[in-house]
């Protein structure tokens, strides 16, 4: 059985925490920032955690060795 390939696009977008949760950078913080409130931009800076059902899909298909 050959090794499974990691989806490189997913590897650039997601990473794993020590406890096995999937971490990602939130969207909407790249441009057109003037109309967004400071509170909204501050909350977008922090990493998001995927839900459990999406975590299983990421681990199984996109990042098999994560």
C-alpha cells in the first residue's frame, strides 16, 4: 500500500493543536477594512477551531498524517 498524499492546499490552511483540534485562520481580514468595526477586526485576528464533524473530514481525507 503506497503512502497517502497530503492535500497541500489544506496543509497551508489548517494546523493541529496539541489535543488534536483543527485550527485555521479566519477570513475577511484582507481588504476593505475601513467599514469593519475594530471589535470585528480584533476577533478575526484570533485562530478559529473547527467543529468536530468537520475535523473528522479534514483528518481523514485532506491531512492523513496530521
